[in-house]
């Protein structure tokens, strides 16, 4: 019998998962959810099924320039924007059952003092190790408005691929660059011509190319992302920005009295990661920072391709210079999830908002998660297509899986079940191992994890293996479905006499089913139900 299913000899392992801090300038859409957040949640849920001890810690990227842009548009203060949308982000994650054990808002207590203490301590340590440099650079300034036109206030074209950019990075090719490298620079607002001022900024020295690249190779980072890092280092001289001339943020010592200096968000994610490691030590009871070299904690971050440089250079590279910190054990990178072949866009309102989907009485979080998880974002971009979603919701789930569950429910018997056939336990063990290979690895393949679930669902021999075959099929379904469709999994598990969340080690417990409970069902989703969640440009009649 499987050691996984009996719980024998399994020593629980600690994991820390850190999906990216979302910028609190708006609610979350399915493009946000479909990559890093769903990945981290699926990994954590599978690890808990297996008997391990994962914690998910994320937060708000409150000091991003896009927060000040939103504040300008709304006529409010950046701090008010960060609080309002930070709460929306937490609500959106909860609505789609994305579990978060701690949500850090660095501008609010109790996190503010902890974050600023980490910033000061990290910079001091890096200074002692010769990793903090002061460099002259040319930065755009608008005399008319008195604004330093940096971050999202600056528009232009990417110096590498020519795509349109805002701020210092390109979402098309993942390149990051200096403001003076932006091609055809112009201010976001019509506030007068730009002038260029030479100022002193702080930068972090990163390891030699070969040292960093060898570490990225050990982490299993794909060649295309390692090449992106190599191009960045070659252009910017083995440094990454630490400060920027902006007032909104954690203030840093200003080399010039008339130029504001604050921690640049892409460097701040290094300090955020260290804070997340410390919070993990408190919540898990290990008492050590998860990034301590001997912590015994597997650390994982999930990120989109637009965060390749901040993560692989600012976090992994800087950790190598810190001297008392291991880098992330895994950096799991996804391509963008699109909507009808176009990138999800908050500013263009081309999005399906998490809150709108969650508010629909016909569309469950489980259906959305199942559909999103079938995309292979590790290999390339994928697109949310309305016809595909409706087919999945209705034919795959409501008509196929829903009817299989209903049929099995009618065959449940009173009293404790007999033990499952050995072949049933062997198949379940192999499919749980398949999910482990898909989710607990240096490359994530959520589509493969869903395929393991689908194989169990379609196996008629399990449900009819013995008098109690339906019971064991349903119970196995709850284990395999939990990373993908947690509401369905918990409802089945608890109806079969289980407590809490599904656990592999409790699978063999012959807990009697409560036959008075109704079988879980998937609602049919009509085109009108989905249309109500679509952007105006995609609704019927939008082109007339």
C-alpha cells in the first residue's frame, strides 16, 4: 500500500510560496489570476494534500509609480489608493479561492516598521560588502509641472524591440533599461516638454555574469530568460537600480538636496522577499528566516515574464552578494494570459474582472480555475476565448463530470465502506505522483496536473471496482481536484465523512458518507452569463 496514502514515514516539509505583490491601482482580472496567483495556490494545495506544510505570503506593491498615477486620476492621495485597492485585491483573491496566509502592505502597520527596518538593514549590509554604488544618470524632468517624469509617468519605445513602453521595462521582450535609454521619450500627461537633468542615483552591484548565470542554470531557468538577464547586465554594467527620484516610497539618503530619492520598487522586492521569509518563520514556528542558508524551507516564487529582471537580478543576484542568504529555490515564470488574443489591460478596460466572475450566480470559482489551469503558460501565452470557456463549463464539467458525480452519489451505501481494491489505490497514487511532477518541480505544468485529474474522472473501472467503488472514486476525486477545484473537493470530502481539507494520509479512513446531502453540481453557463463579465468591447452589438 502507498506510503502516501497511509501517511507512514512521510516527514512534512516546509515551503514558502511568494507570488508577486500586486500593484494596488485597481482590482485583479483573470490575467493576474491565471498565472502566478493560481500557480502558487495550486502548488500549495497539492502540497497540503501530500502532507507538507506550505505557506503563501504576498502583498501590495504600494510604492509603484502606477499608484501615484491612479491617485492623480482620482484626485486622492497615494496612500488612500493603496489601501482601497489593496483591500480589493485581497477580496479578489479570496473570491477565486486563492489562499494567502499573510498579506503584507509595506506602507501600513504592522508591516511598515518591519519593512523599513529590513530595507535599512539590507542596504547597510550590502554597503559593507561593496554592493551599493552611486552613479550619475540623466533623468527626464518637466519644468512646467515640476515633476520628475519617471516610472509610469514616462512613455516611449523599448530600446531592444521597439515596442511601446511605460516606465523602464518592456512587457513584450522583458527588457529593463535606464530612463535615458527609452526611445522617443515623452511624458504621459500633456504637461510641457521634457528636459534632462543629471542626478546621482543609487545602484546595486550584481555578481559577475558567469556567477549569476550559473546560479540561474542551477535553478532551471529557461535559456530565453537567462539571455534576457545577460542582455540587461551587458547594457547596464552589472548594476540594478536601487533608488529613483520620486517622493512616494521609502525615503533614502539624497545625494542632492533638491532631488527626492526613494527606494525603487524593483529593488524593494528583495527586501520584501526577506520580510516574507521572516514572517514565514513566525507563522510556521520554525523561528528562522526561510531564506537563511540552513532554514530547511523550500522557497518558491511565481512571476510573469515582465518580472524576470526584478526577480532574477534584484532578488537572486542580490542574494548572492548578501552573504547570508540563499536565493529562491525555484523561480516559476509564466507567459501572459490574454483575452481574445489581446493582452489583458487595466488601463484599456480589456479585462474580465475577478469580482465580476465571482458575482455571477452561474459561474463558479471552480469552473474558472479549471479553465485557467488547462493553459500551458510555461511554454507560451494562452488566450481566454469565450466559446472555449462555455464548452468547458457546460460539456466538460456540467454534462460530463457533473453527471459522473451524480451517478456515483446514487451508489453510495450506508455505513463504513469496505477497503478499496488495490488497483484503485495504485492508480490514485500514480496520479498524485503525476501532480507532484507537474506542480512540485522547477517547471510548472498546470495543464498536466489537470490531466491527472481528468484521467481519474474518466476511469469507469474505479467507480465500478466493487460495491463501494463509487465511494472511493469520489474520495480520490476530492484529492486530485483540490488543487484545481477546491470547493468541489471540500464538499465531496466532507460529505464522505472527512474533516477539513482533503488529505492523502486520510484517504483510507473508512468514514461513512452522509447520503442525505445533495450531490455537488455544476451549473450550465449561458452566453448571457459570460457576456455580463466581458468588457464592453466584446459584448454583443459592440461593433455597431
